[in-house]
């Protein structure tokens, strides 16, 4: 995207350029590997592979997502492996391991601005307008969202668009954050879905990836069959890394992983429709023998269904074998003693 496009089209030109980054159905499944039986026999798990490649677990995951490390499917569904041949190839590369680690190095706003170099305010405006796409995020101790960017991509952007680093910004960007939407969450979602589609191997797995951007109510509207929804939820990966420790943090993460703009929702709806059609042609979703449940109800495991009963307490109308002993205990208490089940 050139500066002339921004100056002529304003912020709408920026948005149209960003929308083209969203994946429709994604690249071919798998991670570009065609490991034979011999290679798979010598494959190791991701923890050991990360250790042998001198990478932290997060660095390894990012390198695999970006295609720097080719992984294969393991014996257990959802588990990835790395062949010995791939590990030897990476270890024999020039500059190992510093070169590999630099390719997956992430920076925040302050460090990224210094790397380009621009002021933090200009960097934030460029990121909000969609010129720079984050690769990850985390919540700090104040539950504020901290976006992370690839250092390699920031250097490449600085070389490609020097006009945006100095001088006056286009008028659409000078107006500040209130002038338009923050495109960082949307761009991150599109990028993350593309990574997951690249690792997915089966049609239902690919459909489950796209379903991640919908909340349970939206998914129930799009996928009417409760057994198909249950299948999608069983295979549904986590878009965000880590697990929030509070309800407020969880609400923030849910907001970031859910599609919230009309054209983005339409895009993912169309993608899910296409992927579901492919999955149904491949094989139907598993379902038990017997009559189908009523439309809109959900079998166990469907995120759109009712919440399960609290652990350790049977649902109302369930087993009451413990009722008689409780009554006997209550009958034997002295008057005035409180009963606590």
C-alpha cells in the first residue's frame, strides 16, 4: 500500500487495503510437510524440538506459525511434531540460533517505534490504521492490551514506506484515534486464523478455526445442527494464548477474539459456509444413534448450549440418594442449630 493511495483515498483507502489481508479459506492445509514413515518415526515433540533449536516455547510456536519451522501431525490429534531432518536443517543454517531467534523477535510500541525509528505516537497511529499488523498480544497487570509486532516486519515496513516515517501524516491519520476504528484487533484475528488454517489438516478442523471468531449465539444461528456445532466446538482451537485469571480479563480477551465489524462478520460467515460444505461432503459430523434433538438444542460439548450444573452438586431433579441421611442428621440436631448441607 503506497502513501499516494492513503492521500487520495483517506482512511477508507487504508481500510480497503487492510480488508484484503483477511483470509477467505486460507492456504493449503498442513505446514508444507510431506514426511514419510521413516521421518515420522524419528520425529520429536515440540518441547524437545524447541530445546534443541534453542528457542523458548513461545518463540517456537511463533516460528511454526510463520512457517520458519515445518511441523507434522503427531499420533495424537492436535499434537504437532518436528522431524529430525527439519531440526538438522535449521541447526545447520548460517548464524544459528541467533538468526532464527531474530526472525521471531517481537517488540512492543516503544521498542518498535525506536526500531523504525518514529515517535511512539506516530507508531500507534500507523498501527491503528492498519499499516502494521500485530502478531500477538497480552494483558498487563492493569488489564490493558499490549500488542506485539515482529521486529523483522517493522524494519521491512520502514524500508518500504519511508514517506510515512517523517513529515506530515495523511489528514485521515492526523485526526487521531477518534477519526476511525482501531484495526489492530481485526488484523490480528485475520492473521491468527490464517496461521491456524495453515496448520489444520481436516475439513472439520478448518471449519472449526473460522468458527472461533463467532460467539455462541452467532454460531448457533449459522450452524443449526447441534451435532455439527458440537463437532466444531470439540475441534475449536484457542485464538489467544494463555488463560485470563479474572472475569474482567476474560471479557477483554473475548472481545478481542470475536469479530465485531459488519464486513468482517460477512467475510467469515462466507468462509464458514464454504468450509462447512466441504466438511459435510467429506464426512458428516458424528452423532449418536436415535432421533435427532429438537432444532436449537445442543448435545454435550456444544458451547451454545446451557451451562453445566455446578461441579459436585447434582442438577435439580437428579439423584437424591443423600436426602434421607441428611433428614436424619437434621432431626437429631438440637433446636436452634443451623443446618448446612
